[in-house]
C-alpha cells in the first residue's frame, strides 16, 4: 500500500511539475477551420500531419504554443481547431495586425512555413476564423 501511495504521489508530482498553466496576460487565439480533404486523404491523416508537422512548425514560427483540437462529437466532423498561446498580447501583435492580417514579421514567419504549408495543401485545405482571448 505504501508503494502505491508513493508511486501515485511521484506520478502526480511529475505531471504537475511539467504541466503548462495559463498566466494572467496570456493571449489565447482560438482558430476553428473547416477542412476540405483532397483525393483519398482521410481526416485522420490530415489531423496527424497537422499535429505532428504543421503545429510544431507554426509554434516555432510565431513563438507561441500551438495545440491541435480534434473533433470528437457534435457539429463539426469536417472541422479542426487550434489554440495558440502567446505569452502576451504584445507578443501576438508582433506577428498579426489589429485586423488579423500578417505583419511584416508574420509574413516572414509564413515564408518559413511554406514547405510545411505546401505539404499540407496536398492533403487538403482549411478555411475559417479566429477569436482572441486575453487571460484575466
């Protein structure tokens, strides 16, 4: 019994020690897109590529944590969403103008993403919108 309690405490400490939490002032971008698949691409293949290649490349390009949200149920079988976590609103503003278009730095980051984005376009395309939220 002592071993089980020790292992549970160790597991909890390990998980919470490395977990990410939101901080006051973080900017959260919630992007929801509709996916149009190309050819024989499945949604699983698309989500796998976005999760394993596109999101890490985008995280690096815009200096934010990018998380992929996979549809489970409800209205949205053809959708995929992303959460962008910027440390501050000012950090996000370096890449995006107030109207949502890319700034000069944002255009440069998009250029870095070109190879990955071209690969993604072979699988399908996304269209949609975003909403930004500031953590209080």
